[in-house]
């Protein structure tokens, strides 16, 4: 009897997708996306003459900055692109701060975003607005998909392919596993603080509503607008392989993320707003961390590199 030789497995990159989200997790995604939107929808009548105090405004601003910079500086520029190296304690603190934005666990977020850069505006990109073509109807459909529609799809980006470094870090894996806890804290803590500062149950309710739900919703849509709007319209002063563009109206609210063209031309750069007048709050925070000695090896853009990247 002759032996049958088994074919030798071919080596290659791991698949883009690693199965689908379980039903319970998918339900949590729907709640996390839709509940803040419902809160925003009732915000105007809720605030008409009552329901919004200066305490709520201050708490909303503080938590918006904490969680928003957690996305831009931590999840995006640090964990996804390695724009700088951070001390161990700061690394964990950054992972927690980004988790407070309720945009998914750190490893999931990073895997999705690295996949986006690997296939930006091409097949494989999880949220390109050009996925359906360039006709008017396709553009509308693509905008919805890039902005938030992609979140409702159950496919999971393969973390073993796109975020193996984070999977090997026990501390970051622990932060990732406790995403549910950071979600509870980011929603409940503003209410508790509002109640204590105003010394009233009503302060607890409005703190939870404004600095919890509404703040999360606004931050969600600012982040999603970078995925959608900043790949559709705006200026493109630098050469990139995709349709990434600068959209200045979002610069402040996005902490500099909407200077998106330079980011895609030079993804590891710690500063995205590199031209005159381009405010980049995230880069300023990284600069401050560097001055304190908490981070090093910061990848600041140089005039020579920027000159090479400029569009012809």
C-alpha cells in the first residue's frame, strides 16, 4: 500500500476576519451605539429652560476631553501607530482613558483601525465611504456605511493578524477584558459627581444624561465623521494612497484628528496638523508628556519628510 502524502500547508498572512461577534456582544454594540443617540435626540426638549446647568457643562467638557483624547492620543496615535513610546503606568492609563469613550475594547479598536490603514478605501477596509461606488445613491450608502453602518456588521477584524503585540501584553489584555467596567464608570461617574457637587438627586440625573450619554454620543459622531467625511471632502495637500482629506471644521472637536490627509500620508507621525494654523490638541498633549519625561521616541514630522510627502 502506498502512503498518501498530505499537502504541505502554505504560509501566508492570517485572514482579515476572525469569525463573527456573538449575539450578546452584538446586542451590546447596538445598545452602545443607539442609546446615546436616543439621549441626544431628547436633549433639546430636555434642556429647554431646565435640565442643563453649568455643572453639567463642566462635567461634559472634562469627560469629553478625557475620553476623546483617550481615543486620539491613546488608541489611535499610540496603540495603533506607535507614534511614541510611553512609560508602563502611562500605557495602562492611556488604555483605560480610551476605553471611556465607549468605542469598543482597545484591542478590537486597534485591530479595526490597522485593518483600515492596510486596505484604506479598498476591498478589506472596514469603513470606506467608497465601498459601493461613486453614483449619488452609492455615495449616500457609502457615507452611512463609513459613519456608523459598519458597526452593525458582525464580522470581527482578526486581532492575531492586526494587533498581535497587544495580545501579548498581559496588562493591556486585562484592560481590554474589563471594557464593561470602564463603560459603567464613564456613564455613572458623571452622574455621581453631578449629584455630589449639586448635592441633589436631580444633579445626579442630569450629570448622567449630559456628561454621560450625550457626551458619549457627540464623541461617537465626531470620531465617525473622521471615518466618513474626512474620506470624502476636504483638502489633500499630501500624497496618500487613498482619499483621505483635511476637514477643518472638525479640528477642535476631534483634537486634531480631522487633519486626516497628512495622517494617511505619514501614519506614524505624532502630529497631524502640520501646516500653519492647523490646531492639533492631541499633538500638544503628546508634547507635554514628552516634556514631563513620560514618553520618548516621539515621531515628530520633519521639514524634509513633509517636503517629500507633498502632493505634486
